C-alpha cells in the first residue's frame, strides 16, 4: 500500500501541481477580501497606540453608568439580544407579581440577631461540651421554621421556576409562596408533598391530610391540578381537586367544588407535575359556575385552566401557598382508567373520531 502511494505521488505532473497551487492562491485571496463595515465599530474612537491618553473611570459608579448608556444605545449590528428576541418574543419580558406583599427581613437586624446567638453559644459550656464529644443534635424543626420565615418563599419560587410551574399555570406571572402547606398522603404520613419530589399514583390514591397556618375567620381556596396530563389539548389541564371557602385551616369544612381524583399519568409519558395552589380569599365567593357534578368522572368536565380560574376571581383571591410533586405510571393507573374513568374514556374516543 505504501509503495503504490509513493508511485502515485511520483507520477503526478507539474501541471497538476500548478493547478492545485493556483486554486489555493485564489481561495486565499477570496478569503482575505474584506467587506467594509456598515457603520462605526465598537471602541473605534480609542487610539490603541496611545492608551495613556484615554480618560479613566476612577470609580465603579462612573463605569456602570456609562455601560448602561452604551447598552441602551442603538447599534447598526444585530446583537445577541436581537437574535434571542426573534426566536422567543417573550424573552426578557417582565413578569407580574400576583401574590401577597412580601416584606423582606432587614439584613442588619438579621446580622445583629446572628451575632447575639453566636455570642450566647460561645458562652454556653454545655453546648461546647456536646460539640466536643460529638453528641450535639441540631433541631431540624427549628431550622425549618427559621428557613420558612426568612429565605423559604424565595427558594420555593426558584424551584417552581425550575419546574416550569408558573410558566404553565400563570403565564407571565409569579408569586412568592408565603403560606406553608403541609400535605401528607397515607395514614402513616409516608407520602409527604414537598417541591418536586416523586410519589407513586398508588401513594396518592386517597385524599391527603392538609394543614396550614391561617388566621381565625379567614377563607381559603385549595386547588390540585396537573398541566401535563390532558389527553386532547396541550395547553389545558385536568383539575384533580378543588375546595373553596375553607374556614381557617379546616379543609374538610370547605365547599368541595370538585371531588378528589387520583393521578393517572399515561404509560410512557414520563413524570407529570401535580401542583397544589392555595389562594387566600378576601371574603366568601360564589363558586356556582365552578361546581362540578359529584361524583365527577368525566374528563371533559374536569378540563381546566388555572389562569382562567384566577382571572375570574382575581379581585377576591390571591395565591399564597404552593406545593407540588411528580408522578409516573404504575399499575393503579390502569385500574383508574378502567373503573373510574371508563365513561369519560368513551366520550374522549368519540370526540377524537369527530
């Protein structure tokens, strides 16, 4: 093989070599040809050979002010922002906060309290001995309560953004969940709902136990919906549970507008999000138009859109709490389809044929 390659190279004529060299020269000349810019280039006003004459900013504020002016100044070239806005017109649009007013704790006050706690801990001989002997136990319930009061709402919002909860339920809007929801499935409270944890449809087959901190005389609305489950419309949801006019924190005493339906993620469709949203009411609300027949086994009647429900009652309610979990298919879903949703499945098939 090497001998044949050497012979082929030796048989090449000078004409062939000249043609290849000419092609290379023409290609290089074409690539070196530059088109003049359509306008002034960035930093063209600076003399790069005499940088000492350039005026310095002397402070970060002056640099930041000038950078903001240059950012907002129109340019003849297409920027990265222009490419992104063309692909996604809603990119960078300001979302509306539709939640309760959030009063961020004073940072100076937090630092002072932390220093006092640290000083008290250093003077505590029992605490020092427990830490040295590695017998000290951190009270996680106290840590969780402090987290809920300080950084909890901001962290929950970031998790909801990560899972696309606000994007699919409240387009171009968000809220800070300031009311903590405690949701547990099962008699032994083994299936707790947090913020995106995984539960099986079997674990979530029955009505959960729900509690939250509420003032006396307050009214609430609780919603359980799934934005990933609808069989016919991509933008629609299925409402799994809806309870309105809940007095205080007693969910069982509220007005059940749509009874509880277990999750039924279709086989092979991956994990589905099931979102609990807690609304705080300004007063009693007439939910006559939102009541579903009981029992409601029709998926047509359970077709739902959270944003439309909120727009209808936005003058009388405000989202205040949030919790969600993920589910994928298991054997209990087959039982739900064949027994609970058999009538609605036939209606969906007839609707698909039409």
